[in-house]
């Protein structure tokens, strides 16, 4: 996946399983495991989530995506 494709995915407010599979480059099963980890953590904090979606900012934190690096590389 190119930097532009990654940035376009990260611009979304909500992350679907398909988006998560692309960002983490994992299978559907692993993406569901990641989704469950993030969902459980947020629900323990008292947040309610839309069915099947995760806040993109939480996905970025979980995957430790370096947004500054992506921004610099997209300008090259």
C-alpha cells in the first residue's frame, strides 16, 4: 500500500475491519482480534462504539503509526 493510500485511510473518522486489515497488513481474523482489543479497552473507559467501527485515532495509537513520518514522506 502506498503512502497516499495510507493517508487516505487515516483521514477517515471511523475505521472498518477492511480498513484495519489494510493498515495493519493482517488477515481478517487478526484484524478482528485487534478490533476486539481496542473495543474492550474503550468500553472499559465508558465509551460506546458504533457497530463494527473503531475511532481511527485509537487505531493509529494501537498500531503506533507515525503520522509525522507519513506526512514528511508524502511531500517527497
